[in-house]
C-alpha cells in the first residue's frame, strides 16, 4: 500500500502548513472519511485526539492500516478458523481494499494540485 508515500506527503504538508490551510482542511475531510470507513478499528477518542495536527492524523491512519495488515496476516496464517473469524477476515480485507483506494484517490488529488 502507499502508506509510506502518504506519510512523506503529510510530513511535507505539516512543515509548510503556513498559508496552506486549504490543504489542512482537505486532509481533515479525508481523515473523517477514513474514520467512517474504519470506525471498527479506529476508536472515537483516538480520532478526536488525532485531529489536532497533520502528523497525528497521518500516524493514526498509518497505525490503523498496519493493524489491519497484521490482523489479516494473522488470520490468514491461522490453520483452523472459526466461522466468525472467516467473516472478520473478509470484512478486514474489504476495509483494507477500500483504504487503499481512498489513499490512492487522495494522493492523486494532491499530485494534480501540485
């Protein structure tokens, strides 16, 4: 996934945030969409705390994606799965795919604006 590229981009945005309030607002809207998609994996308290800065939003998103990657790998490698684990795995994979599409869409939008 493009998480490393996303983190680099947000760090650059954080450094040049003077005069770039529009970009911050765009990232904030993106983070809200991300939270709606990942509300089962990103709790409300973390979401609210992360909205204070660009870097904290980016870290919260990256940590959520890493968590999903680890859980998907763990469930895939598990030999005998319970039926509810198969459902959980399918939901996580679907969410992770949507995360990937969402991040790619955000990165494409930022690339166009440059």
